[in-house]
């Protein structure tokens, strides 16, 4: 699944290591998932959380700059 650029800094999250830097379980039980705009690759540390991988990606892609 492709992610839209970060709405805050414009970083292309698809150029990060998808499963290690971008989308990953936030807790050990894998009941909360995170999308992260990683500072290590020029991002701003913006994050989004949800219960599933699909949900967190969909939430990220619907975000808008305020």
C-alpha cells in the first residue's frame, strides 16, 4: 500500500524502510500500529496510530495540513 507524503513536512514515506521505519507495531501485542515520518530520513516525526495496518495507512492518507 502506498502512503501519501507527510502533510507537515512533505517527506516521501515510501522511500523509508516501510516495515521498520514507517509502519510498525507500537506495542508488543501488535494491537496498535503506527505510521511514522522518520527524522532519520529527513522527516518531522509526525505519527498516526490505529488498531490495524490497513486502518493506520488509510488514516494517514486522509490527513490534511491544517
